[in-house]
């Protein structure tokens, strides 16, 4: 069962991240910090907060990769597509696609339940037809090695010995020192950068929004991401009287669009003076192929939704909790449909950005709360998925 919101992630951190140095009080504070990049208020706490915050961001990105689609115990367990009215087509020379649940190597320790489940009864609106074909983008695997992190860190002025640290049932590579700047790379290619924030930033002002974006874009160039190929997804400005005046800029690739999954992304923290003190990113590397795949009909994709095989993307923090039990029911009215893109991995961790049949609308719950949602299913013809 997948994570639904930050409350669930907080509980998962208790079970999945038994960090030796992390006190219970700090774990309690993570709930409000999970959607923020690591912020250290005192230099002496940098090692502790870096380790916990980086792990929290990693869990956030890949447990919420498709918002709520990870199978139990980190195993990819795709179900056979239910498209009885769609004839199978021969794959030819096109590579088979990983299932939509193949969101990367998640460890078994990160599989706690969500606390509640949302089940919607869908009302179909007028559906537009899907195109006959759409492009699948396949990238080489994001490098996970000592050489990869050393090369990335050198562009940020970080040098030194690369160390290997145990992380759940896998490992991470780290380089640098928390007091001056360090990087960590995880098995699926997620990278984090962090350097100290000092108290003398308090009371200072951030640059103008345009300059914030420019500073974040310059950081992208340093880590090997072309800013011209990145689109600003959102800018988060600090609340009034924040201890640290910090802005966060989230980028996603300009193409393909629209992107439904959280990854690929880069989230950059900008401080007064335009300095970048923290960042985390998952970004495709070298494009290996971009090939057109035949799509099934919108009716076949909608049948998957009606059969309960759709993947729901909704802001769970806006959904009213269950009165009793663990299931929240609601009515979902579909208002539009389109082709969107999600990130998946194959068995060798090559990155596929593949099209999905997406249906967007508004969910209404018994207390009258209305929440926008997207539910989606496979768009590519079933014969092209790995069985």
C-alpha cells in the first residue's frame, strides 16, 4: 500500500528509518518539514538534520512517485491489463514497457500503510478520443557509482573521499563534509546537496522572484541540467517572520508534457544573496530513444478505471479523514481527459517517460468537501507492456 500524505510518511519514518542519532522529538517535527528541503538552524545539528532530511526527501519523492501507486514491500507487481475489447498488436522491434507501478527500487522497510484509502465512484463525462500513437522516451539509467557522485560534486566545488554508507537494505555514496558542503546519491539516482545555513541570515531579504529563478537555474547548470530544458513548476516563498528567509524553486523537464508523476524534478533552495544551500533532484540523463507506440482506445482505458485499476492522484491532505474505519468514499466527476506522462524504470533502472490516459475532475465527499483529482491508466496498447 502506498503513502497518501505527510502524516503517513511521518509514521513510515519511524518504522523504515531507525537512524541511531535521531531523537523522537525530531522525528515528530518531520511532519511539517517533509515538503521542505533540509533547513538547519544551528551548525552543530547539521549532521543529524542532513541525514534525516535527505532520507525524508528520498522517501517523499519515491514513495509519492506516482502519488499512490507503490505496491507492498517495494515490489513491482503489475496486474494484467483488463482490455477485453482491445486486440493485441505485435510489438515488432519496439522495447517492452515497464508497468505503471515500476517506480524504482523502493526498499521493503518503506512500505507502511497510508492510514486511510480513498475510493471514488466515477461519473464519466464526455470523453475525447485518444490519438492513434504517442511517443515513449527512454533514457539511460541514472549512474549510481562513486565516480558519478565525485563528478557531480566536483562541479559544486566539493572534493574528498567518497564513502559508502548502509541505507536500509541498500547503500548510499557520500562525499564532502556537512560543515562545508556535501552530496549523497541513492541507488535510484536521487541526489542531494546540502551546505550550512548560519544564523546571520536571519532578517535578510530574498532577491526578487526573477533573480531567485535565475540563481536556481545557474545551480541546475552546475549539476549538469540544461536550464533551457527545464520548466518552473512552482516557487515557494517563505512565510512572514520566518527564521530563515528561504525560497524553493521546483523544476521539471519542459518535455514531455504534461507531466503527472512527481519525478523527474529538481528542487532548489535559494537564500538571500542568491546562494543555494540545499537541493534534491532526479533527472533523466542521456536520451536513448524516442519512439512512437500505438495507443488503445479511450473506451478501453476508461474500462480500466471502472474496473478499479486506475491510479488515483489526489491531495490527501485536503481529503476529510474517515469517520470510522480506514476507507473514505466519494463521488468523482470526470471533466476532461488527455494524454499525460509518468516516469517508470525497467529492470536495469533505465528511465521511461511513458504516456498514460489521464482523466481529470473533481471529487466530492459526504461532508461537501470538493477536491480536484486525476485518475489514469495505461494508454499504450497492452501487447507492449512486459507481462
